[in-house]
């Protein structure tokens, strides 16, 4: 196939209800940099030009002398983008001093090294949204104590590989202690659309919890007004004064004498809502010491966001994303995990 042709293949959104919905990845445009030595690398690969320094000089004058035909503004642009390195170290100062024996390398673009994080998995991405699965023990956004190890930080680094000015926009959050699906917007228009319709989609955000004890009531709802005390612990208040209304629907899927597996839908999205309401029912979530869970057989809070259905901000179609129960959950309900003494 000639190098100047690019094929764009559509792919399906992983949604049972909308199997025929298509999303097209953004088209890549080739950008041949003038003045750089041509290599036999394939299009899309980083092309490099390496220059040997033979006498002392400053970086910009050296480049102008060596890269004839390349303008000063073009070289300054490459410097500002971190595309020029001296002895393997990226430099941005045009007056960087050079010594004989050093090597100056010009890159056509930054290396597109995949961002890796074992706690976050990208499930789906298009020009408007990113759907991720967050493991338990990981923050959604930065806190006073943690700025780097967050889903937001991970995704910011991910999108900035394509363009340094790219941003990520937070739509909702999940507690550090739980696992689940999350959606982030990639542009202000998508953010505004998702936030405006988020309340309409909350009944499609489904969670699964393993709670302590055998629940006698197989389904129902919990409604209360949530407040936060000075220790930053949420609690239910009978009064609406300075409190936020919270409504949780639950259905028992499986149970035994020790535990109950519960499917949960929330009509509101309050801080720690599910955890408080399960405690209010007399069946705190396994591993949730903060809300009176006394057993911790699987070394985590047994709460998992397994289903997310949203209205796509561009197409308007409802799209669905699922994540199976963690193996630790199924093993606990099968009695394959022993309670710690």
C-alpha cells in the first residue's frame, strides 16, 4: 500500500443494546518535517537526526549552521516541544552551551510510549470520552496527601502523549476503597453534555456489594439525608437541614449464613452513600471498617461498580459498559475464602 494512504476502520461500541453504533477513530495526518534527514522508518515512527558537536558553541547557532534550510522559528518550536536533546537529555534553552564530542538529536515527534498503570485499565476511548476500570485502593482525583497516583493523573498523561495541551474532564468519582467503571470527558463540550444529563443516567450505574450476614429482606430501598461529621464520616440524619437527600435501591442476588451478595442502584450520587445505607440496614459491607464492617477476608472493601450506561455526548445513543465481579467476590460467596481470626 502506498505510504500516502491511511485506512480508517470503524469499530463497535461494546453495548448489547446498540450493537450497530459505530465510532470512528480520529484520522492521523502525516506531517513531514522539512530539513530533517529522511530515514527508512515507516510513517508514524519517530525520525531522528543526530549531529556531532566538533567545537564549542551555543545550541541555536549550532543548529542554524548544521540544519540549513530550517528556519530559526521552526527550530525554536522544536526546542519548546522538547524534541531536541543533547547527549540524550531533552533541552529547551536555545542558548544551551555545547562542547566538542557531544551529540545533538532532533526528533520528528515525541516518543509515544504507552502509559502503564496496573490500577487503571482503559476500556474504551474515542474523541469525546474515555471509559476506565479503576481497581480498589486507587484515588479518582488528587487529594491533599496524593497528587500523582490517581485515575485523573494517569489519563492526563495518556492524552498528553498525543498533544501536550490535551486535558481530561472529571464527570463523577468513585471512592478510593472500591473498584468500578468511570467515565471522563476529553473536551469541554462533552463534559458539559455529560454533566447536564448525568442525573438521568444514575439509575444505570449499577454496583455489587458483599455485606455481612444473611439479609432477610430480599429487595427494597433506603432513603435518608446524609451529613458529614468532623471526622469526615458520613451518616444518615432524620432531618433535611444542611443534609443531602440520598436514595439507594437494593436487591439480594445470593446469600448464605455469613454473607449476602447485593445488587445496588443509586438514584443520587452522594459521598459514601451505599456504604452508609448498607450499614443503616444492619449489614455493613465486608471490609468497610469505616462504616462498621468488622470482617475483612478479601483485604478490600467488597463494593464494585460493574455496570455503566451513559448517553454518548456526540451521538446521543445510550452506550453500555460492563465489568464482571472480581474473583475475590465470587470465591468469598462460594466459601473458598476463609474468614480471618
